[in-house]
C-alpha cells in the first residue's frame, strides 16, 4: 500500500459561529501532487495552515499525520519535514536574493559552509544566479516566486505546501512554475497545492478535491471529476451521404444532423468508449471523415459542485 505523506481525519475548524472546515478527510500519497480547489473563503488556506502547524485544528478533529508524524504530539517533527510557500511572498525585498537564501540556511541551523553551498545550488537550480547579488525588491513577480520556493527548499523538505503559488504571475512565469513543481515531484517530493487556476490543477495534480461549504464535494483524478458532469459526447461527421445514413443505422442511439451529415453520441470520452464506437463503425464497414470528442472541463466540474449554475462549456478534440 502506498505510504501517505498526509493523512487527516475529520478536520474541523470554526471561527465563532462560522464553520470553515466541517470534518474533512484528506489522504495524500508520497511523491504526488494533491490539489485542493474551492471558491474564495472555502477554507483552502485554513486547511494549509492547520496541516503546516501554523494554527491548531478545531475541537473534534481526528488524528492528523504529516510525514509519518502525529501533528498533535510531534509538531516539531512535522515542521522539520515540510516547507510552506504561502499566498504572499516571504521574500525580504531589502536584502539580496543570496542573503535571503543564507538567512533561511541560518534559520535551519546549517553550518556556514553547508549553507552557502545549498544556497548557491538552489539559486542556480532556479535560474537566479545572475540576480543573486541584487536586492529582491528589484525582482519580477516570477523571480520572487522562484526565490520564495528556493527558500522553502533550503531545509530539504519532503512535503511542500503551495498555497496559490502562481496567483498574479504572467502565463510564461506560471508555466515555469509548473515545470519547477513537476521537477520537485520527480525527485520524490509531495506537493499539496491550492490554486485559483483550474487548468493548473488539471495540468499538475494526481488527485483533486473540491472544497465547498466546509466539506469535500468531490475527489478524484481530473478525468474522474470531469466524468461527473453530463454533456460529454462524440461527434462524427461525414462527407458522403450514403456513409452518413449507414452510420446512423449502425449507431441507432446517435442523434442525427442531416444538414451537417453529423452524428452525436453520448460518451464520457474514455478510450474504452471511443473504441466501442469505432468498433461498431468498423463492423458496419464505415469510416467517419471527422471525429470530435467533447468533454466537460474542470471549470464545468467546479461550477457544478460549488454553484452557481452556468451554461456548460466543453473542450473539443478533433481526431
């Protein structure tokens, strides 16, 4: 059985009469990316703060284990195994990038020589060597975010909490950050990611949980979540009217469009579903001129689970 980097049972948290987390369970295997999605105020940051020991869980919460350590009885061991990059940068703009790194090395009580070695290696790894002697206040948003994560890695954590790490970054910087996260996971690091960008979760996460009204509304892989939303279908288009009529006869459950010579069949977009449709055409000796797969995306899932209801939009793949 895969070892769990994070295991939280019945996580509760309230502020006055407002319940933020209402008994959520979280399971994050080692060496994976787990993404927690939810509307603003859903409790994503509260969950990160609890799991990273910044605030205590609420009364009634069950056991929480991070990196194999019990959060209630061994908080220092938990802190030693994690790194946290919050919504707001921890970079000190008054000192240089290198000095920020060395400050983190001192906080981790690394020997001076070791601290300088680690700082230099991480600055190079994050393409910050040329800017190392410049004040961090002069860095671009993407550079500050890279420095922020580099600082988080000084202690060599095996679990990293990234709370909306790409908010405010331009698309190029965001993609650079995605590459950094993938590289970390390839090295065996576990990443707990909250994000406002559904595409980001789709691209990076092995599993995704949608948090709404203090509860987990749904959890699974991106593909599993997309299949929760109706509306997926396959569209077959033909140029030969005879082939179109034959296909309509063979695929009797399809919706026909005589003007466009097109058929539409309900489908979850899975490989198995597509193979079944194509096998039925092959058996009838028919070949479509164009096949388009229409699948709901994570935006559709998000709105379906958290509201309000909006017109469904689909991504299309033509084959």
